[in-house]
């Protein structure tokens, strides 16, 4: 006899961009339709690779550590999504996780650790030399993940982003 295997969560990494918010909402819809748990993840970058999006939170002198700024922005993103979309109960029941490190590697580690059913990730569509040298996080995750990956490039035209 085989053991019943419970399906792992849909993992949705967010970086506070519009595309990551669109990915979050896509993941919420998928989790609701598929009756799967939802895990929202943010990878706090190492100081040497800290992206600009922490700048606004860290300029508010009361936030001394990168982790504090990231946690505050993460909470704001979730609260904003819940306020914009109260109809999605799955968003309120989601789990959240903040981890430190380099995004693509940590996303894959978390996905393996929680036995994620799939990953839903936003992509900003980086181009030019930066893309040639680094590739995008979404692209790296899609290339290396052991589970299905859905890349969301932007909000669907029929969805309101305001």
C-alpha cells in the first residue's frame, strides 16, 4: 500500500515589484483552485548584493538592519494585497517566510525544503548586458527547479493594479 502524499505548497517568491505582486495574485488564484497551501517568500539579499528596493525602508532611520526593512516591506506588500483583494481567503491563510542569501539559490532551497508543488515567480524582463551576464532570477529558478515553475511577466490586462 502506498502512503497518501499531501501536496506541498505553491511557493511564490516576492521582491516588492509590480511583477512580483502580479505573481502573488496568480499564485493565490492557483492555490484556491487547486486547494493547495500558499507560501509567500522573500529572500533578504546579502549586503554586498542589496538591491535598491530596500533603500526607501532603510532611509527611515528607525530601521537599522536590512532584515528589518525587508520585513516591514514584506508586511506592507501582504497587507496591501489583502486590502485590494479581500475576496481571496487563501491570501489570509498563507504562510510567509523571510530568508537571507542570494535569491535563486535560496528560492530553490526553500522549494525543496517545503516540497513545493510549484513555484510562481514574477519576472521584470531584464534585458541587455545585465541580462546577458546574470540572467534573471526567474530564469535561473525555472532552469534549475525540480518542480513546475510559472513565470508571470506582468498583471493580466483585465486585472486592476490600482
